[in-house]
C-alpha cells in the first residue's frame, strides 16, 4: 500500500474562481456530484479573492463589492451541494484522472472523474525589462493580492505601468484603498472619437463595464493621479531595490521612441501589461491550442459547450483566453450545461434552451472586446525591452544573452530548455516562456511570415499573413511536465515499487 487515496466523482472542477464556482453550482443543481478544488486557502479566484485565513471582516463597508460577490458565489456553490476543497492543487491531468495534493497530506489523491472542468484562470503577463527583478518591482496581480488578501500596501510611492482595461482599474483600486499612486502609464493610445463611438455602440449589453471604466477614470482624476497614454516602462533603476522608473513615449507597436525618456523617483513599480492563461494542465492533458496575443497567447480550442478535443475535459474562464470575469462565468454556465447534458442529467434540448441567453451575453461581450482592441491591442515592443544582460528566466537566472547564444545551436523550444534550464525552475516557464517564444519567433521565420509573434495575432492594426494558431502555439510553449506545482518527492513516490538498489545512499 503506497498511502495514495483514490476517489471517484461526477464532475471535478479545478479552480475556485468565478468560472469554477459558477459551473460547480449549476452542475450540482442539475444533479451531478461535484468536487471543486483550489490550491489557495480561500475561494473566489483572482477577482473575488477573499482575505486570507485569520482575517476577520469587522466593517463590511470597507471590503468592497468584489468581496461580497465572492462570498455569494461560495455560498451558492455550497448550498447546491458542491464539495469545496481548499489548499488542494492539481499536479497532473491525464484524460479525466487528476493527481491532487492537499496541503499537509502525506500522499497524493488520485481523482477519477466522469468529466473534468479546468478553470485555472490566468497570471500576469511577464514583461522582462532592465531592472524588472529588483525588489519593489511587482506585478499588478501581486500588488492586488497583497492589498486584497493581506491588506498590505505594496509601497509608499507607487508608479503603475501597463495596458488594458485593468490598467485603469488597478491604479484606481490601489488609490481607493489608500495606496499613494503617483503615476499611471498606459502603453496604448488615448481614446479618440472613432474608438469612443465604436465603444458606445458596442456598449449595448455592456453598461456595467462602461460604468466601471468611467468610475476608475474619475477616481484617478479625483485623486490627481497623472494618467499618461502612449508611454511604456523602459527600465527600473536602483541599487538594492527600485528607486526610480524610467519611461518613454511608445509608438503604435509599443516600441520606445528615442529621446523621449523621463525618470521618476518611486519606491514601488507595479507592472500590468495584461494576463496569460494558465495552460499547463490543459497542455498536459493533450488539448489542442491556438494562439492569440490579445487573449494572452496560448488559447485552448473548445467547442460550443466548452469541450476540448480530449474526451471528458472541458475548460472555461480566463484559462481559455483572458476575457474577464463576466465572460468566465458565462462560459462556465455553458460548460456545466454541456457536462450535465453529456452525462444525461439534462436533455440536450433543455440545455440548448438554457444556453441561449448565455450565448447572447457572450456575443455582446465579444463585440465590446473587439471595440476595445484599437486601444489595447498588444504591441510587439513589449517583448523587445530586455537587453542582453536582462535575466529572462528568474528561477534559473538565465539572461537574454545566454538564451540567444543557445539559439545559435537550436530553435527547438524543448532543446533550448535543456541547454539553458530556462523554464525548468519553480514556475515551470510561466514567467519566461512568452518572452522566449517571442524571441524564437523573430529568429525563425515567424518574423518574415507574420511580422513577429505578436504582429501575427494583432488583428486590430494591419492585416499581416499569419502563422497558423498551431504553429504559433508550438513556438510559445515547451512540453509541460508533471507535477505542475512543486511537490515533495515523498508525496509522489510509490513505495510499492521494489527497491532494486539503483539508488544507494552514500
Ligand atoms: C492577477 C489578476 C488580477 C485581476 N484583477 C482584476 C480586477 O481588479 N478587476 C476585474 O474585473 N478583473 C480582474 N482580473 C480578471 C478576473 O480576475 C478574471 O477575469 C476572473 O477572475 C477569471 O475567473 P476564472 O475563474 O477564470 O479564474 P481565477 O479567478 O483566476 O480563478 C482560478 C482559480 O484556479 C486556481 N488554480 C489554478 N491552477 C490550479 C491548480 N493546478 N490546482 C488547483 N487550483 C488551481 C487558482 O488558485 C484560482 O483560485 C484579474 C486577473 C488576474 C489574473
């Protein structure tokens, strides 16, 4: 006996963010037995993140509406009979069998499910630039986690650099929570009349999003935080920690324009150039991927019920391409209905009827997203900020120069990983792979065929010949290996395997 537990469940949901919680609740209401696991100590995911264990909410007015939205989703899932298991990470996924590890357990649990919904969300898009590893340079998500979960301000003089709707939201939220934000930089252009007109038209069905954007803008104005469009971070300066941010005017491709640099003293630089979907479990499971930089890069292919090409494996939320919490929840409803129909818990006709309003909602959100692209389409310049000395893989401390030297010998992503160890560390490539993919793409003909890795996906600007999604996907990711989260060897080891004396202690 190796101590490993085995369990069976109807639907296993990986991820307790809005997508996972909504899908779990709906599937349970349709009669499926549902287990939801999340590696964090609390549920709610990124947007509805709850304060960590030990925190008590004394004044409900001060925690904000996201907190209460999270509480409501968790209670609804529990009320529907979902089993919620926190501090439980899925380490591997093969078909519909998942290997999970609950914090404190001595062995892993093997979960066999009839259906698995993978809703792992996204993480900050890593953007290497000189000084990005200095203490005091934080990602937007990291800063948000500090403030939301631990009520700790990331610094006393904070600059924000980034792009996208959340680049308006983040500094406004930080400011609102009492953080001293002294500058906000948006890499994209200032909104002009035609874009605003398109947004107003696409605003039909998206009033809440427009209202949020105006609120955030007003908060920044009210707090006199300068918001500067068309400017990009160039480097962070400092000895032992960040002391200043240097930023420059950016062209339409987000490339820094010479002689436009400005320097501002800060003790914290918060960086938020969008998000990348967490794809490791879906890639391990063997799902097919396409590529769209504006959705975060690698994007899993799903059908109208959020089913991937792997039998029994579904995906929803930001992990399928970053589109925000409302889309995540709508996709989750489709996944739950699809799984319930596949397992015979609801008729296909009823599922289709229930899905109709959800599909209309998704179409409205997609119109809005496309109307926003002229403002926020990701420019290739974002992956051209690193200099040869810049550390690209932080876990293994591999510089851009080292990577480029290795690329003289190979342009195979897996061989590159073996040569340099970039992507082999704790984060398993999550923070270096987008940059490595972009550099590789430039060297390997993606540049001649598609302008660059990013241009190829940049539908808003100019029509360029594209590499297929599959080709780009191959460049952008190495072969994933389990466990996708760090785990002690002892919890994975199978002690029924006889020791043939191959590993003899010294
Ligand atoms: C850093 C960040 C900050 C954001 N801030 C805002 C904001 O301020 N306002 C806004 O409107 N939107 C924000 N968004 C977007 C919004 O949070 C997302 O659109 C929404 O949360 C997506 O929901 P989801 O359920 O798909 O993923 P998430 O909410 O990200 O939830 C995914 C969950 O899956 C869990 N998970 C992942 N992998 C595993 C695994 N292997 N095993 C177990 N559990 C796993 C994670 O712990 C997480 O709780 C932010 C997104 C990110 C990434």
